[in-house]
C-alpha cells in the first residue's frame, strides 16, 4: 500500500467509510433493525436511575410511614425495564453476529473471485503472504470491528442524547456544567484519532509483510537449512516483527490516550456537579431523589463519551483493514474478452507467432520480432540461456500476458480474438514446480477432467509409469497427498502431474523444465511418459538439459529475446553456432 501524505488522510478515511458503507448495503435493513433494538434497549435502561431517584424521594417524604405500595410498583417497573432491555440487547447482538458472519463470508468469496480475475502480472509484483493477510487478518478485523463499532456507537449515542434530555428535565444549570466537557473531549479525541490513523494503516501493512515472510520461510525451509541461512532468516524476520511491534504499540498507545484524556475532563465535570448539586439541595432548589438520579446520570453521561473515545481505536482498525481489503478488490483486472469471441470447433494445433514483441517494462523488451510457425503435431523445443525469454514465450502463448505488438494464432485464429479460458483449455501444462492439492491421488488426477472415469485415470497412470507407485501407497488411489507430502518423492509427484495432464487430454502440451529436479532413472521414466503424452499433439518443451530434446521436430534457439537459430538437432549441430556451443558445453560438463 502506498504511504499517504498527511494532507490525504482525511480523504482516505472518508473514502474507506464510504466504501465500507456501500459494501454493507444489502444488509442495511438488518443493521438498521439491530440499531433500533440497540436504541430501544438503551432507552429502557435510561429510565432506571430516574425511577430509583423517585423511590428515594418517596421513602424520604413518606418517612416514618413509608409508602411500600408505591415503592413496590416502582421496583416491579425497574425489573420489567431490566428484563426488556436485556432481551432487546440480545436480539441486536444476534442480528449483528449473523450479519458479520455473512459479510465476512461474502468478502472472502469476493477476494477469491478477484484472485481468479487478476492478471498474472499482479502476482509477479505482489507477495502471496500479503494477499493472504488481506483475506484472513484484515477481513477478521473488519468483522469484529464493525460489529463492535455499530453496537457501541449506537448505545453510546443513544445514552448520550437520552441522558442529556433527562438531565435537562431535572435541572438546566447542573446540565450545563456537565455538558461543557463534551466539546473539549471531542476536540482532543479528534486530534488523537487523526494522529493514530497512520500507525494503524502501517500496522496492517507490516502485518501483511510479516505473513509473507512466514509463508516464504515455511515453504523454503529446505533451502534455508541447506544454505545455513537460519540465522539470517531469523534476523530478517525479527526485524520485521520488531517493526510490527513498534508500530502496533504506537497505534495502541495513541488511540488509548483518548480514554484517559476524556476521563479527566468528564471527572472534572462530575466533581463540579456534585459540589453545585449539594448547594442546590441545601437551598431546596432540587429534591434529594433528583440529585441522586442526576449524579447517576452524570456518571452515565461520562460513560458514553469515554466509550466513544475508546471505540476510536476500533474504528482506526476498521478503516485500516477496510482500506487494504478494498484496495485489493479495486485492483485492475484482466481486460475483458472480445465479444463475440471467436472459437475453434476442433483444434488441430497449428501455432504461429507473427512478429511478436513484448516487455514486462516498456523500456526493457524481453521478446523482439519473434516469428515462428509450428505445424500440427510437432514437438517444439525452446532452448537458450536464463533470461532469453523462453518462459515469457509460454506466458504469451497462454495469454497470461498480451504482446506489445504482433500477434499469435492457433489454427489461423488470433488468440486475442478468443476467450482466454478457451485458449488456456487448449493446453495442458507440466511445470518444473509440481503442484498437488490436499486430497486423494484420484482427486488430483481428475483435477483437469472432473468427469473422467476411474478406468481412464488408471490408464493414464499406467502410461505415465506411476500406477505401481500409487498402488504401493497405503490406500492406493484413495491415499491422501499434498504438495508437501513426504510419502512420495519429487520425481513421483512429477509423474503424477504428467498422468493428470493425460487425464485432461488437451490438444496441445507445454512442458516447462519438467525433468530438472530428478535423478537419471526418474528422468528416463518422465521422458518415456512425455513421449506418450505428446504423441500426436503439438507440444512445446522448455529444457536446459539439451540431451532430453534431441528428438524434437523443431528446436527454437533463443538469445536475448530473439530466435537466433532454428531447426532439428542434427541441423543445428551442423551449423556449429550458438546451439552447438550450448550442447557441447553441457556434454563437456557431463564428462
């Protein structure tokens, strides 16, 4: 989140409030009803001190023959008011609990839906942990803060206004003494609230950074330990954690100042009322029961002011969390597909790049004047040094990014004139980093084709040389696995992803460095599976191990974003150019 200038804070606070109010629009009637119940509960409780004061006056005036009948009636009325107030308060709490539960559920669904519509460029620039923090921590803060703010503010304002009215009805002069503290408290609290807001924003932002570090360190423990990086990783974490502690402490300290400062003003008013009220009783200007009730009302009058002051920290948290959540929800999405979009009834697999240029930054091109034609069923290898643009080419082919100029066609149809989902369904992908979700082996294999039968799944597993591995698991195809499972090796996970691609049965395949992290025997198994997987399909293989792509129909040699050579393995070796240099260097390294 960008750091905001001091002069922009009020605008951002107002914007956050407006955005939050708009987002809860569908629940406005339930919220209004809960506020009505809250106000009704508070109003019933307001009359109790006045009735208690009347009871005191009755007892004093009727002494020594106390009017027990009148006192009994007043006592019954107080009990009815207590019970009625409690029931109404329970009703509003129940409604707000339902609203906040539904609202948080809706927010998380919106965030998840937003994730599916964001361009890949967003995830390239933003950390996963920060997005996760917005979806979990910030949404939770919004839920708890919103419920508390609505309930506390409704009660406090009702009590404040109601008490003011009753106090004025008892004695105007005593009321003016009590009221003088209000504007002073509001000014002080407003200043503190404005100053504390920047720390609450920074607190939520730093929490997102901390979550990112935790997620990265957890996922990368093997790398951290193998490089003896534990101390440095811990220092890095401690630095961010210390920053979060400092910012959180400042946020809480400044927001908490509102309570004692307000308490000072209200107690000064309370003391003044007691002193002047005692004089009025002696002079007979007010009854002892009324001064007893008035003093109780002064205490109640101070309480909502103090509670409103203490609620400011809750409001700060709500605004800061809401700002982060809705900032994410307002991120630019992928450009909408053209309507009507073109479709391909039966994909043949002819792919052509037409003078494609692309750069992640406008002034730093990655692909330059790239043109190539791939015939249906061809196995195309894309090779070149790191940073040559190999993976970028695949990103363009899948429409994760759009070319800066030029275009790509599939069976003669420009991909930009098709729906992104339709383009991506044409390809199956097997990546260097295997991805398996929490579930059974069968569920993972069926991921790309939910309607596949068990026979189709088992056939694909056999073709991928992984059936015997799955059957050896405790529950076979019903065994639970995940990306971090330790009951199967990295190579076995890769074979499962190949089988998953076979079950999906796409017309074209993309294989991205899929054998780079396995041993020689597993590499051979994967290579055998690849041959079955790519048979009859147009396929694109990105590989650093050039020995694995010697049988490719076409090898595109990339360097600095451009094709410098193309042909099959024998043709490129005869050229004795850049490909031959790469191949011979690997052969020399292997010896």
